[in-house]
């Protein structure tokens, strides 16, 4: 069985020291090892943004795609080889602005992939502009007088779109983040994990301390039932979208590939495309 170190490669991340994305990378590597995956059984597909580099920093199949298009590529990979565990990843600008159309339809399609969004509430790669996740009044180079648009709530949108797995975490909480990624990868359907992942260089408002002060951990509510969609929506709205933990899971709905004709166990793609670990290591 592979250890988390086997999911490392020799590429040194060029994220700024302290960027939240380091913890997301480490959590994916630990989660993959914890659920017994081998590197040749995992694919990480990313969009564009600082966080999009993550696919190059993990020893697995990887593709650093185009802006806002991680999900169409990831869904194609999964449909071509359903034996792979597929992670799509990117930032809040990538997934909730240019890629939002794909996000909503991937959620309702419910293919068995995990989407990890590194939500720093700003555009980091392009040096600090307001994103759909920035708060009203947020001042950046693109909104010098403060943003006059309302903040987008990805958790509310995901639930409305028919999500079967919605979770949120914080890059400082490695234990929670790793266990949610494990749960997302094991969920039979589309899993959305939004991760507060601070941009230490350009976002001087939503800092580690700011998140620690504002986050509401679902552990505080032992009676909370993540199978109750209405309760999930209420809790998201009550906490201003700041709650962390497993917010909603529907274990009954079948995934897209389990329902689609032609993607049964006999699918030819399964035999044709799966490499052994030995073949993968030679790539
Ligand atoms: Fe991370 Fe921000 Fe640096 Fe990008 S600019 S690597 S998001 S800290
Ligand atoms: Mg961002």
C-alpha cells in the first residue's frame, strides 16, 4: 500500500511561503494514502490560478488545464476510465466565476469525482483582484472604492443544484480537511469541498486569524444531521456560509456513471486504459 510520501514528486511548489494551498496539497496526499490508493489510481485535474498548480505537485496522473475548465476535463477522464479516483481542483475565481456554469452542471450531473476549491476570496495569480467570493466593500485594485457586488455562496448554490456531498474546511485544520477529502473520494457521486485557503500575499483581510475568528465548526452541533437538506441550507444561512465540516450528504442517489447506459462493469474503457503501478512508474 502506498504511503503519503509516494504521492509526493520532486517538483518544488512555487506558492508563497504560508499560502494555504500547501496544506490542501498535503491533505490530498494523506487522504489518498489513507484510503489505500496507489499513485496510478489517482488523477488530479486543475484549472488556472495559483491553486491550479497543485496537479503538478502530486505524484499521480495530472493535468493543469485551462481557466474554469477543470471540471469538464475531470468528468471526461472519469468517463473514459471509471476505475480512476478523480479530483478536480482550482480556486474560487476559477470555479465560481468563469467556471461557474460547469460547476453547477457537474454538481447536478453527479459524476463520481471530488471537486476541491481553494477559496482565498481573491484572485491571487493575477496579483489581487476582487473575486466572486470577496465580501461587499472589499477593496482591491479592481474595486478601489470597495466591491458593490454581493458575495456568492457556493454552498447554497451547490445544495440548490442538487449536490449529493457538500463540505467545507480550513487549510489550517489538516485533520478535518484530510478526513473530508477521504469522505469525498469515497462518496459515490460528486463531492464539493470548499476550503478556506488564505492568500497571505494579496488578501490582508481574510487572514488565518480572520478565518479562525469567523469559522463555525459543525462539531459544535452534535445533533446536526448531514442527511437533512433543509437543515443544511438553514445552517449555511445562519452562519453566513462560515461553517466547516460535512454539511450535506445524500448516500442514496446513484452516480451518473452508475445510471448511464454503456458505463456498466463491462465498459471496454476499463480494460483498455488502466495501467499497472509498474507501468505508471515508468511514465
Ligand atoms: Fe498563495 Fe496568494 Fe501567493 Fe498565490 S499569491 S501562491 S494564492 S499566497
Ligand atoms: Mg482565489
